[in-house]
């Protein structure tokens, strides 16, 4: 029983970090209906940028995070203005290919720009485990999960109660109607990309601190798709639910199924569940179904 509880708790803690990246995916999708397949690469680049601020420029912890945030906001606004905006009205496949190409560029640029610099940003978080009811938990996992949940609460509150949030919800419902009532679509899409960049700094830095090198963050970004499919592409609560579910599923599968069927099954379990959800409920558990007049 203790083993089961330990796996469950570790899965929930990992799911909290997953949810932070999934939130960055969903805010862009809600505003522009664009699936950003470069999300993992953005998180990796953001973490390396913050680490470069500390190890290369000596800015200190707060200054390095600010440097990473400013760099990612500038990158996001530049990509939106110079690459995505001219492609408005293009086929969806063209936009998807642009995000895949962006990921490739960021991976190559990271190798060139940050060569010789440490990939991680040391955080003042103790790594000694603590025992709670016989379950060993890492303090860094607990703190990282708390920071991730705090960021999600702040972003969710802002999207629900701020003027920007009202505009984004209107764009998610109907972009043409939102434009007709005076909402500047280009401005708010740019703001969502800037928000995505800031979330990537937090998520990438936390994940790199816990798991090591930046390449792992890229792989984590690939897990976002089954999370948002399970929870619902346009639902923030569904995103949190899907991320926590995937975290628990991977942890339990790694503990119970990998020893039986071979290592690695836990990495594909979420994709199998996502296929089932697509078959039974294509819009996700908490997503909004598309209603069309026959």
C-alpha cells in the first residue's frame, strides 16, 4: 500500500509540472486555434536562457529569471509578428509546420548560443527527502509542484477576471464576432505568446533543476498533446485534470507495468489513453463540443 501511495503522490507532483506546460499550450490554442508543437523546445530554450543569465552574465537568480523572461517575451513577440501574422488565413498544416520548424531552430540555436554553459539554474531548494506517513518525498518536488500550482492559479484567475481574459474567452468562442466588437486579435494573440514564453521560463527552469539537462524538457513538451486531448483542448480545468491524470498514469505504469511488459511502456501509456478518449469523446473530458446545425 505504501508503494502504491508513493507512486500516486510522485505522479501528482510530476503532473503539476506537466500542467504548467500544458497551460502554456492551451492559452495559445484558445486565442489562435494553433497547436504549438515547439512548446518543449521553447521551455528548453527558456531554461537555457535563464541559466546563461546566471553563468554567463552573472545576473544572480532573480536577474537571470528576469533575463530569461524578457528574452522569451521578445522571442515570442518576434515569432508572432514576423512569422505567424503573415500566415494568417493559410492552411492549418502550414502553421503546424512553422511551429515544428521553430522547434528545430531553437534546438540548433541552443547548441550554438549556450555552448560551454551549464544547462541548469541552481535554485535555493533543499533536495533532502522527507518522510510523510512512511512515504519518502523530495522537498524539491514538493516546492516545484507548489510553484507550478501557484502559477496556474494566478494565470487562471487573470484569464477569468481581467480584461485580457474576457477578450481571450471571446476570441475562443468566435474570432470573427470578437473582431467585430473591437477586439484587436493580433494584439491579444501576441499577448498569449508572451504569456507562453513566461510560463516556459518557469516550467523549463523547474524541470531542468529537478531532472537535469535541457533535452529532457523537450521530451516533456511532447507529452503535452495527450494531456490536452484527454482534458480538453479549450479547457483550463481540463488541462489540469489531464496533466495530473497523465502524471499518475505514468508513475503507476512505471511501477507496476514496466517490470511485466518491459521498460518504456509508461512513456506510451498516455498516448494510448488519448486515442481512447479521441474515439469516445473527441473534445476531451471537459472540452467544449462543436455543435453544428444539420
